[in-house]
C-alpha cells in the first residue's frame, strides 16, 4: 500500500512519478572551482556599486577642464563610459542567467575584464581630449584622478587581477605616453613614479586577491566540515533514541514552553489591551472620517494580535498538557447560535451569508467546556469566512447515537469556497506547516494565513474527548466537522475506534530509509571529499538497475526481473539504502519463487522508495539535489 511518506513531494496520488528523481546526479564542484565562482560573484557585485558615481566624476573633471578643452569632450567621455556600463550589465545578466555559472565563472570573468578595457578607455580618451592644451596644475589634477581610479579598481576588482591590469593600462597608458614623449626631466620623473605606483598597485592587488581566496577557502571548508558534522550527528542520533534521553528532552521542552507562555502572558497581553483601549479612545475623540478609520484600523490590528497571542498561549498550554478544562452543563444549540450571531457581521462584510441549521430532535444538554467549544466554532467559522469568496457558510448542529447507545453531538461548518486538495487535507491540522499562503490549501489565488486556529481546534476537540475531520473536494467547498460526547469522558470506545480508522498509521514508527551508520563509516573510510563521488556512482547504478527492472516488468520477463532485483539489492546495500534494498529483496524473492505477479506489484513501490530515499539523502548531502 502506498503511503504519504512514500509519495514524492509535489505529486498527486495516481500521477506518474517517472520524473521525480533525475536521470543524472549533479556533482559538487571542487573547492577551487567554487572559490573562483565566488570571486567572480564578488567582482560583479562590487563593480555595480559605483556604476552611477563614475558619471559624476566625469562631470566634475569635465568642468575642471572647461577653459582648455571643448565641451563636447566631456560628452564623448561620458558616452564611452555609458557603453561600458551597458556591457557590464550584459555580463552580469548573462552570469546570473547561466545555470552552470559556477563551472563557467572563468569565462564570465574574462568577459568582464575585456569590458574593463572600454571602461578604462573612458579616461584614456579623456587624457587625449582634456590634457593637450591644459596647464601643469590641470595635469597634476588629472594624474591624481587617475591614481584614485586605479586604487579604487585595485580594491573593487582585486578578485580578478587581469581586470585591474586591463583597466590600468587602458586608462593610464595614453597619459603616460604623452608625458614620456615630451622628453623633459620632469615628465620622465613623472613616468617613473607612475610605473612604481603601478607596481605597488599590482602588489596590493595580489595581496587582496590572496586574502579573498583564503577567506572563501575557509568558508567552503567550514561549510563542508559542518555538513560532515551534520552527517556524523545523524549517524549518532540513530543510535541514541532511548527513553531516558527522550524524557530529558521532553522536560526541557516543557520548561521552555512554560517560560515562553509566562513571557507572552505577562509582557505582551497588557500592552495590546492598552493599545486597543487607546484606539477606542482615539475613535471617540476623532473629528473626521480619516481619523475614525485610522483608529478602527489600530483597534482591529490590536485585536488580531491579541487573538494571535491567545492562540500561541493556548497552543503552548495544550502542548505542555497544562490546559485545564472547565466542564459545565449547557445547551449546545444556544451556544452555537450565539457564536453565529457574533460572527455574522464578518460574513456580511465580505458579502457572504452565515446561517445556522439545527437538526430536529435535539433536546439534550451536553457537559463540556463551553468556552473551548465556542473557541473551536469561532475558529472554524472564521476560517470558512476567510477562504470563501462567494456564496456563504452554513453551521449545522445534530445529535447522533453511537453503536453503544451513547449520545454524541455533531457540529459542522460548510462553506462554498474553492475546496481542499488531498495532500492539503492530510496536513491541515498539523502545527507550523500551513505557511502563510492560502494557495497551498485553497486554490483561491489570494494570500491569507491559516495561523494556529485549526491545530488548536484539533487539539481542543481531542482534549474534550472528541474527533475532528474535514470533507472537501476541490472546487466544491469544504465541510469541517467534529464530534463531542454529551458527557465528559463519554463514548470513549467509539471515539478511539474513529481515530484509529482515520489514522491507522498515526503511531507507527518512521521507516528507516537510510543506514546513517553505514554512510558515516563510508565517509570516514573514503574521506569527506570522495564520499560524494562514491554516492554519485552508486546512485547512478541504482537508477540504471531500476530502469532495467521497469523494462523487465513491462515485457513480463520474470528472469530478468529477478536478476535486476538481486543486483539492485547489492548496490543499495553497499550504499546503506536499506529501504530500497528491502523492496528489491522482496521483488527478487517473489520472482525467484515463481510468484511473478507479486513481484510485479512491488515494482511501483520500489520507485516510491527510491524517490523518498533520494530526498532523505539530499538533506545531508545537498549536492545530490537536482
């Protein structure tokens, strides 16, 4: 039987799963390759920071030479720089769009360096246009500008020294040649000083480049070390699941929850109440419509925050088993009607209807915590209103008789919303898994957070001895319903059987997909740099054998099926892939004993185990993720 754990993420039940895992495995690039890629990323990002300030520099220099050079010279220099900026942007866009930019980083760095020739030519051409008729003071000023530009490029482009060299040559060479051709002592001395300055700059560039490389090397080595430590920890944790440690963790978690509960209860509730009261006061004192709307918005926001805080406190109390119920006798119909009346204005505001439907023959009272029942109904009705965009919501109350003759009450909330997919229903009552996008659960195309309301409702119903569930079809709305006994602690056997039927594998031990001990020993024996290559080779072998098994199944070749399953069992066992090895062994055993139909039925399960194992491996070896 296929379980949710076997089904690959992002596929629906019954859909073909041939594309769940890739046909090839992406190898983790060597550290040297990753270092070069990081240097190129830094090269591109640092150059982008000064893309517009350089035009301000051109304008300032052009104004300084306005008496000795034509105005159009500044425009020519700016045009060259603009061309360089467009070329830089093309290189950045190409690098970012390249799916293999890590391996192709040297190519993009070389292209970037070629563009620096154009960028540097901005100032080389500027020297030819601005300097010929300028004064000595102007020449000194321009040389200072060039020196500042060269120092800046030595810092911003030090991760790729050729870019520094190209920029320096194209920007300074024309000015140096102009000084050298004069032949006077002062000009020759200026040229010599410029050459010494360039040599110093190149020394700085080399030092900075080495510093960057060492920093990146340390970062990647530390990341690899963290991954190896994580895998070692996973292997260790596999052997340390004893009762004493679990009890210690549970006590620590309960203490942390209680401390968190105390902080939230004492430090957050009171300011929120004060904020709401202040908003009410501002609303009473408002003198125009805008102030009234602002005050109402503040009040509504404070109420939402207070509700979120209350939900967090309730959730913490439930999880720490410190929540105490206060049962009393009450009329369930009257309580439900009060909740519907209280929440009808929310539905009307959204253009929806909210109705109450009471089944005939309900004349019994029930004994439960009325406040908690009201909270569950409010959560379910509020969610139904939030995710319904046309139509309405119907709340129903009915009484039922169990096979044992006991009375239970059924409360349901039916909406005309977009409905829920099967995978969403399976995870709807889990805490902290819904996220903040309603599209994961109701295909409305609009964003709205589900929050903690449903997980809290599920726990409250269970705490009161009942059962909650949802019936839904995509495009046809949803019905959230729950059953509660008429008396506290009543109909225990009925509800226990109902929960077991709804979740037959709820308490089953998680399947062991991978033998982490075996993998850790492989890594220790092969070394951290070679384990990935070993896994890549082994996984490619597993995928090839799986394809052979699929072909044998399609052709009905029992002998080939048994042979492929035996080879797959060996290949999977060598990698510590216990789930795949187990299923392959079952296929091989059945085929070897002549039970060909049983072996054929196991082949789809093999595909599911390969997909689940792949995802589990990718958690500790990220480079295996396609």
